[in-house]
């Protein structure tokens, strides 16, 4: 709950605290997964509407979670298990005795099941977009993974796979294997498999054994490791029977693996994401530092927890009620007009057919303007539009509770309950008594999406949305802002069906001078085009002069648009599928005064066989108070494939200051933790004022750039190609690789999406002090070329990931532990040539000779009893006011490799078994001849020796 600085919010905070104590189950409705008494409640698994109904899918999901619950309980040393699980059944499946949804939405699911396959086929994966110890977005399974039992040979039992992914999702740990770097050379010049091995204690995965396999069978190490590189066609096959008990984040499929690596058994040298993202910390250290473990203790006794309880839920008829403020404050800054324009667009174009819709208005009291009416035609939509409020009252007081009470009264007339209904609450004023109906709202089972207008702070409005699973928006009082329409366009459908979702292609507005024009282009790509609509809105009476030209040169004019003079809107629906390509629109301001002109373009998918590109925007923040930054994220993808090389721009609008435009990046630096995962990120800290900020993201993509990733990024459960059983190699079926259908793409695309709003408090008046350090460097890499080491990294900024830092501090050590624990006393790498930091986001390269720093006796690492063959390097940036970034990830590189000798593979890590198989009949014949020849010669020598002895 947002902490405020006055008495009213403190009272509200106490009220909610009391509510949590009295009725905790109410908070599970929209608050996501909760941990109570060692059990997780509220885990939501959602099946995508495109998944075909299969009678085995639900039982298999139940079996997976039940197995996972017991496995997780033991792996966490009797700490946590799964208690209550909800499975959201798509409306495309036949109705059964399913319970009706309350506030559960597909978009809020922790686990999604789809028929969208990545390049690696059925790999389960978790979308992680934040740093170490932070929750991920969701776990993804394909329906085939859940139905095809043959896949368990490669991935392991489904319950174990789920625990591997749950650790990613809930606790923010990362994989301990690395497919791109399956081997590395350690400090003792030995080749190691990348896995969680302790260097000093033979635990964790150090006992995992197996053999090298080349293209034609088992082979010795030297046939696979050539010049320190792993030869293509080679792999390491593990024994099916092992003694190792860890690690779940490495290979959960092994039956002996039952725990996470801890600080005593974790391998800090392995080049994996866990070490890179978590500063060499073990998975168990990260897990035990989580809020879950801070508030739970191991259960007493030796028994297992009860099996999970499953609830099958399915959405019924969709019910929406508009709850609209008509107090006198709505007369300010054309608020009512902008509300009318957005609500008309929502009713005419956005809301799905067959939805039941009601309308309520309120000031100090609520009034029902339209009872529930089902949308079955355009006439139904027009009828509802006619019930929108057209005037404001003379009363300034607002009672949000009165409006919501009337809204519940409307929706309850359908089924007697408000469960599963949606309230779209629009308000312009403060209401000190909103906390009085929080209990009613939480117990209603309705989802509240809130839209706050103007600069008046509505206390606890955020809580109404947060605790019911809704989205909150803020609309500034700016005539050229299109935020109101963006908010209505962003309200989720809750079904997860992107083929029916209305996608926003354009949203822009400008204050246009008299007799000037607003002219631009919008791309309609071939993945969309159905139900394409152009909406034009204006400020004063009389429409602008509109001209729209499609890619073939066909022209549309003002007379072709459906105009509503009272609401000052003009709408054109393109029949059939809109022609793909560039559409050019021109709006001429024919009036003698400045006029705010705005354009919104939306469309739907052109085909159910090709998912359209989508963008989902969200923000994260550690604290709502200055100076903590906000992290802005835009998830840009086509189906499940990330879209790379797009231009992604965020526009942040504060209440009273000018908008801030911020470009987002997918470069694996700054706020963006993983490169090329389709999630574009940036820090935002340019806080101009206290209060609310509205967020919108524009995405554009050029067809001349390769932009669709060939794989689905994310931390995933490892697929094991085969095992050694009883001395025999037993290979699993090759992992299914699904090729992408590269449809002809002559055009790029454009997308717009609202990211809702966020609030900031404690912003100082006047110029801000410099409290923002450079961001941590997270992509430092080191490569040794002959006698020199070349470092590369992405430049941070003067402030986080913006601007230009002042200097770098580079340090190195031959002791990993020393540079990790005591960076300030590691060896300083003196930079002979000035290394001035470049602009944030630029690739930096620096080369130095480690011999200059490692030859002297003073540089022998403490406690080292043998020569180290590696160096470890880290870096931090410093700004002009001496504020320092956190120490970077630690890069490591072999320091010395004996010439003409291959590194020796450590025997305690890889035990080679089996006999080399003959590769050709010639080889067998040659070997037989050689053996026969040797035997005959030996016999002759023996005979001669015997004869010689006799002669003596």
C-alpha cells in the first residue's frame, strides 16, 4: 500500500491492516500468489483459448503440481508447498461444472499453457525481466509438454521441471548450466563442465559422472576438446544413476537431485547466468533471502503436507459497468468531453460482442443511467452511447463508494452476484471516504480498473485496482494528450486471445495552429487489418478537414467518416481487411484558433494462423518515494518470439510538467538484464513533481532490419539428450525444433500501448541534488589474446543508464574470493591511456597486459598454495560527483596455458567409461593383424629365450 504523509492515508493504512487480519482470504482474489502457514495460495494457471480441449490436460496439470508440491517441500527443507491452485479454463472449451471466475484474468496468470512453440519446441521456460531475487513474469508450458509422456525422458518428471521453473519465477534465481559455454577452464588449468560444482568440497553436482560422445560413439576427451574449444558433434552424456543430490537449477531430471546448491557447494567459477546475475551467490542463498523465507520456518514433524486443492474456473458472460464521475470538477479542462470521446470509442469499437454493459454516474450520490444491455449489434452499441452523461452537475463533492455501490447493483441483476464483473471507474476528485467501501469492493469479486483525471489526488484509488487485479491509469489535464482513449484501449479482456484483441497501431495528438495541419503515416502490417478503425477527435466545434490515403492511393475524406458533432469525434471503419502498407493521414485545422487534434488507429489480427506483434508495458519500482527510480519495461513479441531491433519509445506525462520522452533498449545493460529477449527497458528518474505519472509506449519496426528472434529467451529446464544405463548409451529423441514461418514482410509495423500510471512522492522542490549513481555494469566480458586481456562492456551513464560517466575503476585479482569480497583492495589496473567513458549504451573496449600486475610476489593471492591460472576482473563507474556504481559482474580469463599441451580434465568431475567402438572394418582388420603379428613375434622370442636358457 502506498504510504502517504498525512493523517487520512495513515488511517486508511490501519484500516487495510485490520482488513488483512480479519479477512485474509479476500486479498487472494486479485493480489496474486500468497504464502501463509508454509502453503502457497492463489497460484493461477491459465490455458490459452487456442489450446484444443483435451480430457487429459487437466489431470496432467494436477498431477504435475501435486508432484511439484512434495518435491518443493523437501527441496526447501520442509519450508513451502502448494496449497490452493486455480486453473482458468478458456471459454472456447465446453461449459462443465466449473466455478465462475471472480477477479482471475489470463493476463494475471502465473503459469500459461499455449500451443505456441518456440524454436526449441516444448522447452518449458520462465520469462524473467528483472534482476536477481526478483519475481519473473510467468512460466510457459506447451500443451504437448503436458500431454506427451515421452518428453519426460529428456526433461525429467513434470513436477521436478515445475519446481525448476518456480524457482525462476518466484525467487529470481537463474540457470546453472550454459548451452553456449558448456565447458570452461578453471584456475587449475582444468577443463570443467559448466555446472554448480564446488571447487573445494566434492558435493553438489561434483559427483555427476558420464562420458564424452562423438558423432560415432564414445570417445576420449582429446577428440572433443580441440584448442580449448568444444568440437561440434560432441556431447557429454551423463550416467542415469548418480549420487549427486544437487542442483535443481542445473539438472532436475536426475533422480538423485533433490536440493539447491548452497554457499558451501556452489561453483562460483562456472560461466552461467546464476553467477553473472547474482554476483556469484548460490541459488539457496538467494532463495533464503526472499520474503517467503523471511516469514516462514520449517514445519515440525516428519510427515508430508496435504496435497494441493484445485479449483477449475471458467469465465461466464462478460459483464462491464462504466462508473463515471459527473461532479462539477469534470467541467475543468474538457474532462467530460474527453471522457465522452473515449467511452464512445470503447463502446463502439473496443468492447467485445455479446458483452453485457451498464452505465452509472455519480457525484455525491450514484445514479443508474443504463441497466445491463447485451451488445449484439451496432445498434446496441449506439444505444449505450446515448446513455453516456452529457452534462456535469453543480455539485463538486464526489463519493466513489456511492458510484461503485450503484455499479454493483447493476451487475448483480444478471446472476445475483458481481463475481467476474468489471468496473471501469473514472473520477476527477479526491474522496476521503473511499476506504469505507474497500471491504465491499474486495468481497464483491469484481475487478476495478481506475482512471484518475487531473491533479487531484484520489486517496487509496490505487488500492482498489491493486487488490482486485485491475489496472490504474492517470490522465493529465492537457488538451493534446490522448491518455484517456489510451486507457480505455488498454483495459484487458481477460481471455488471452490475441486474435480477438484490438491492437492499437497509432495514438497521437498535437496542438495545431490555425490553418496548419497534423500529418503523419501509420503502418498497417499484414498480421493485422481486420476491423481497422481510424478515430479523429477535436477540441472545438466543427471537425477538421480530414484526408486519408491508403497504400494503393485510395483517398478517404471527412464525408467518409461517421461524425458525432456532440462528442466531436469522426470514425472510419475500413471494410474487410485493410490494405497492408503505409496509410497517410492529414488533419487540417480550418479554425481561427489553436486546436487540439488527435488520431487513434486500431485493428485486429488478419488471420488466426499468424499471431500479430504485440506490446505489453509495465513498470516496477522498489519504492514510491524519491530518489528511487522507476524501471519501465515493454515486452515486444510476435506470439512467443521476441522482436529485436525495434525502436521503442516511452512517453511519461506528469500532472503539471512537460512530458518526458525516453528510449528503451534491449541491450542487456542498465535496467535491461538480458539482451535480445524482446523486453526493452530503461530507468526513469526525471521526476519533475510529486504525484501521478502517465505512461505510454510507441513501438516502430522497419522491415529492412531482421527483427524476429530465432529462439525464445528465458531460463528454461534443460533437455538431456541421453543417458548411460548399464554401460550402454541410450539417446532420447532429439528435442523437437520448430521452424518459424517467415511470412513475407514488405512493411514494418507500429504499435502503441498504455502502461497505466505510477505515483512518486518526496520529490524536492527546485533543482535536485545529484543522488543518482551510474548503473551497475552487468555484461563485462574478458578475452585473452596472446599476452593481453581485452575487456568489453556497455557504458553506463552519469545517472543510472543516462548520460556519460566520469571515469572507470578497473581491478583484478588471481583470487575470485578476494575480488568478490574485497574489491577495494584488489589490484588496481592503472590505465596508461585516458579511458574516458562514452555515452551510456555505447560498447566500451579496453586492453591491458596482466603480466604487469601478476609477476610480483606482492600480488600473490592470500591463502593460495598453488599457482593460479586465471585472473578475475571487475569494474565500476564513477560520476562527476564521485558517486560510484555497484561493482560489475566478475569476468574471468585463463592466465597461462602450457604450450603444446591440452588441459587435463579433472577426474573427480568427469569419469570416462566404456570402450571405443571400431569405426570401420579396415580398422578392425588392421587391429587384428597387428595383434596376431605381435603374438607370433612374442612366441618366437619366448622360444628363443627358452632355447638359450637350455644352452647355458
